[in-house]
C-alpha cells in the first residue's frame, strides 16, 4: 500500500545555487525571484523588470525565448503586478464584467471534458505566445498552462494543505483569455461594433457601459494586450462616442417625459464610460445647457437696486436671488435624484449659476455703484456678497435631500467665494483708501471748526461737565454704557425698504440709537459752550450737581475709600495708565525753559499742524475743554465700525483673500487709532499745554484758582472717555479677530502706542499745569502776605491762626487736588501730589528767606507751617509729609530766645532727619530780626571761634 502514498512536492532546483552573470546558459532558481542587485547580461534585474512592464504582451514571448533567465523574468510577479494594478484601477467593475463574460462563455460552449487528450494548440495569429491555452492533464507541469477553462487556473490543488496564493499573472491570464475574443468586433465596420459586441438580446445599459470601460482600460498603453492595440483603441473610442450619443438622446427623451427612473439609468451608464474630468461631463453639461435660467437674465435689471436719489435698495436683487434659488431648488433636486453623486452635478450646476447668472448681475451692479461714489461701491460690494451667500444655504439644503449627495458645507461656500474673487482685490483696496479719506475729512472739518471759534454754539443752561458732577467716574460709566448701546446696534449691510426691515427694527434705530447718541453728545464739550467770564468755569464747578445730565443716584465712595474697604473701583479705565506715572515723573522735572512755543508738530499720518499763534496762546482760558470733541471720536468710531462690518462679511474667505481680509480688519482699526490719537488728541493737548504755559498769575489777580489747570482736568476727562470708548470698541468688535497675547501684532502695538500718546499728553499737560498752579500759589502768597506779617509790632494783638496768604494758597491747592482725586489712578495721583509738595517746599523756603521774622512773628511762621503740614498730610503721601514735618520743626528756630540754645539747635544734624544741613539752617536763622545781636554768639557757639582772638588783621 506504500506505493499509493501521497506524493509530496519536490523542488526541481537547488535554491542555494548561485547565479553566474557571464554564462549565457546559467539558470535562475525557480522557487525564488531574482534579487534586484543581480545582473543578467549587462543590466541589473530591476532594469529588466522595468523594461518588461512597458513591453506589449506579445513581445514578452519573444523576450522569454532569449534564455531561460529571461523566461523566468517574464513570469516574475513584479512585471504582472504593475500591469494588473493599472488595469484594475481604471476598471472598477472588472470582476463583474469578467464573471459575466465567463458565464456567457460557459453557456455558449459548454463545459470542457476533463480528460481531453493532451495536445498543444498553437495559433499562428495568437499574440499571447507561450501563455496560450493548452490541453494537458491536470498533473502536467511545465511552462504552459494546461487546456482548462479560465476558471480552472484558480482551482485548488487536490491537497487542501497547499492553498493557492494570489498570482497577478494568473489573474491577468484569465482576463486576457476572456476579453481577447471581444477585440475581433472592433475590426468590423464602425456602425456595427456595438451590435457585434452586444448581440441580441442586448444586455443592460450598465453592463454595456462597464464592458466598454473595461475594454478601454484593456487597450491602454500600460497593458498593451495585442500588437494592434492602438488601432483597436481608436475603434473602441469611436464606439464609446456612438454609445454615449445614444445615451444622451435617450436621456433627453426621458427628461422631456419627466421619467426620472430612465434618466437615472441612462446617466449612470454615461458616467460609467466617462473617463474625463467630472466638470466636463458632456451629458451633465448638455442637461444644464437646456435650463432656461441661463437665458432669461434680460428680465432682471441690476440698476433697479438704485433709487432715484442714488441710494441703494436691494429689493430688486432680493427678488432676483429668489428667482435663482427657486430654479436651483427645482433643477438641483432633479440633478440630485438622477445623476450619480460622485459626478457632482449639483455643485457644478450651482457654480455655473454663480458665475454665469449671479456674477453677471453683480458686475453690472458694482459698475454702476462705482460710477456714483466709492462709498456706494463698498456698500454694494458687501451687500451683493451677502445676497449671493443665500446660494450656499440653498445648495446645501437641496443636497441634503439625498444622504449620499457628497456635498459639504465648505464645498457649497467655495462656490460663492470663487465667484466673488474677481472683486476682492479692488474692494479691499478701496475699503482702506475710503476709510483713510473719511478719517482725514473728519479731522480736517474739526480743525477748521477749531480755528473758527464763531462756529461754537452758545452755552446752554443745562450743559453738563465731568467736573460739575460730584462723581466724574460715574458720569463716565454712564457715558460708556450709552456708547455700548450704540455700539451693539446692528449695521445694515444689505439695504432694504421700510417694508422689509419692519417697524420694530426701525423703532429700535430711531429710539434706542438716538437716545444713546443724544446722551453722549450732551457730554460733548463742544456742545457745552463757553461762559463769558473767565471764572465761569469755576462758578459752574461750584454749582455742584446743578448741571448734571444723568441722574447718578446716591453718593458713592471715591476710589481711595473703596480700596481701603477692600473693594474695587468700577471705573472702566483711568485717565492715565500706570505708565503715565513714569512719564509724569520725568516730565514734571523739566525746567521752565521748555515753555517755548512749538513751531510745528507733524503727525504720523504726514499732516503738519501749525503751532498756535501768539494770539491763540494768550487767548482766554475758558475754551480749553473745547479742544477735544466726543462727537469727533464717535464719528470716527462709527465710520470705522461701518467699514469693519462690511469687511467682516468676507471674514470666512479661505486662502490668500482670507489673509487679506484679516489684514484689512487690522489696518482699518490702526487707521482709527492714528486718526484719533495723532490728528485729534495730540493736537488738542498740545494746544492746551501751550495755553497753560502762557498763563501768568499776575494777569488774573481777581481769581484764586488756575483756570487753565481746571479746564485741563476736564480735557483729561474727555481724553480718558475717548480711550475708554476705544477700549470698549476693541473688546466688542476687534478682540475676536486678533490674538491679544501677540505683542508683535500690529493692532496690539498700535493700541499700546495710542495709549502712550494719551499718557504722554496728560503727563506733559500736568507738568505745565503744575507749573501754572505753583506759580499761582506763589503769587497768592506774595500778594496776600502783608509787609509786617511776620514782624508785628510789640503791642499788636496775637492771632496764632494761619495768615490769609497761607489760607488762600491751601484753598487753591486743595481745590485743584480734589478735582484730580477719583479721576485717575492712585500712582499718578501720588506723583502729582509729590511734585506739588516738592515745589511747595521750595516756594515756602524761598518765601521765608524773603521775610524778616521777630519772636512773635516766629509763632506766626509756625502757625502757617502747621497749616501747610496738615494739608500735605491729608494727601497721604508719606515721603512729602515727612519733608513738611521737618520744615515745620525748622520754624522753631524763630522762637528760641537764647542764642546759645539756638546754636545748639543749628548744630544738631539729626534734628531734621538729614533734610537740612547746618549751613541750610544757618541761612534761615539769618532772617531773624535780632540776628545782628546774636550773630557773634551763634558763630562762636557753632564754630568755637572769636574774631577778636582768632583773627589777625594785617
């Protein structure tokens, strides 16, 4: 029974045998493919493999006959893998077609007998060479395939322990065997090719389309199944065109009958044989060409969107877009139902509507708008894009009716984006140019009004100021609340008539908007007018709340008290940021030589503003608050916001234009900051500073206050309100478009620069104002100090209260300090108080050295110094309070009668904390009325010398 045992496969060659490149009769191992680095002849194996992938199939037999090594290379899987992959990648329905052909072949020819006598059939016209079919027993092995039907190539071995492995060559042999008989039909008459390929009964349109697609890939330049593949491919192409023409005729007939089922079958067959780009599919283009929407544009006139007075009214475009969207819904729904989803017919139809219908309408609309004005062009561009955007929602809505429509929201949006790209460059350039011109016109108008004082309205009885209220910070909060209401109002991008907008929206615009704007405008200094008297401002301030615009409610603690209680101030922003304290520290130390009039100031925008003339510098100081205008700030912000909202319409643009849109948003905000800072705030503060430097107290003896400094505080409040408005605008509108943490961002840097401009202007103004204030204080002290104030008669009645000059000086300082308190940050306030204290000490020291002081007058000096110390201590600046405590102690040198005790006081350097050296105190005691009597004793005690004994005069 052993002779009937199962035979095991045996290797015919030794797999470890080496290859000799120089021997023409050398053999390759049959069980292992040659390595790429091996050489056959003079070329590596991988070069041979590459050449074989480009040879036609009939040429492979001639190549393999050269040697056994070439024959083995011709069977290499790498050769057939490239050919097979190209074949299948261009024929997605190849397995179905091959199975159908195989089944039809079996039905026609019947099954072959399994035990047919072994014969080798060679056809002289066969191009497949050694790969032809051969009748051989099942167990026959050799270089040729046995005579089995194509499916027998894949039949399993008798032993199930050796399952067949995937073989690209065997798969191709099967396809080649089944498809080659069909090639003979392509050699006949062109009109008979289709009838020969698909004899009666004709298979379905889908099968015919798949077969033609497979044959087209079979006769491609990468497969080359026969030597005459090029001629056969041309004949097949003609047959495909004839077949496609028939499908187009059938589709048109079904379309006229509204037979969507037949239309779907026909379009699917046409799509299956189409090998071009989807947007050039002839059947879909022919269907779209017959839609009336592309030929009825004469019914719609784009110029109807302009009213008789040249304004925009998009009711006409609204009706036009409604017509286009109805056509899209009608024809797009049919396109989704009858065309294959992967063809993208709906998307192509929507894009054609956008470019050929909507774009033409918009082009005529923009041309007319450009003729009217640049502003009209900008409004028309944003409005027309907004109207065209309705196509996106309609397209996506139609596509969603079929689950496999394969259209995303992004693809629908790209249709409109691509359509409008031709207008984007001009629009963005014009937007920046227009907003720049608008800002320039607004600033020029203000400069003209500023130079013509006659245009300022007369003062009204109920005018309001920040300083006239008991809480300027609360007034500013109310102003900002009104401004926020205005800022949140929608900007009309697509103009409509009243019927479209509705009464409710109109009411919101006419009531809420006007109320908020009126509230802000009433706080505008330009509308306040100017009192006729120079002290009118002071008188208005002293009225308390009589002139308040808003009803504030109960009293609130100032910022300092709130901080002491552990709370936080609700003030939106300070008049000057923390950086201002550094600016003031450096600016307040400037000498009076800086008071020279500036000849000219050049803004960053390149516009030169002339310096105020001498008459302007010496003009009355009751109009300084009119140098800034909240109306101008509102007008600039309003113009900027309109431009911003127009540009935001295009914020979703992808790619290059998306970057340009974001850059434009940043640029128009930067232009706003430059216009408001360089063209409005800086010139206003510079003129105010020049006016304060031109202030001379001796010319205003009837006033106990510094009018320009009071008005400068009001001006600073207005500037702070403008900065707060910019901050609110930035937070509400710009913050979402930029990265606040990016310190290199243009907007972030320019905003910081704008804040620095205001800080620097306030610092310079406060420096000049402090000079004016202290000049006024010194003038008050000098004017109200009597000649014998500190050297009274011996029998004069003693009144140890402060002198009138001291009281008036403290009153002047207290009033001005109170105005600033609660209106700026604590750091700036401390710097201001410190500077006042330092300058006041210098004034008092100078004033004391100017007097002759008796013992009784010394008590008067001490009374004045105590009053000054009490005032300074109320400011709560420890460093200055300490300095004044030492100055107060210095007054004791005028009430000590004994000269030796006086000398000991002078020599005590620790008595004044190092603030005064003995030499300094010595200068003060020289102002005593009895100095001539006690001078020798003081000198001898201080320096231990006597002129009689120690000095020799030769």
